[in-house]
């Protein structure tokens, strides 16, 4: 048997907990849907990077056109 077949073989490792109810915290209130969605919003780690590239390209084009 190949590694892929072994990977797809059911192991039943979690049969004892799979149908348990989801735990609900008594100390932490659930997040709002908006706050939860904000965690998955795109993040611009390089803020201003695209503008810097455009500015560099513009300056090089000015030199090239002269």
C-alpha cells in the first residue's frame, strides 16, 4: 500500500469525543460576528509598499522619457 492509501485509512482515534457538545466558556463572552470576521480580513503588512513601487516606476519612466 502507498502512503496516500494509508493516509486515507480511517483510524477512529476520535470516536469517543466526536459527538460531544461544543464547550461554552463561563468566563469569556462569545465574540461578535463582526469581531470574528475582522480576524480573517486581509492584512497589509507592507502598508505603503505598493505606493512606493508606483512612485519608483514613475521616476524611472520620467528618466526614460527624457
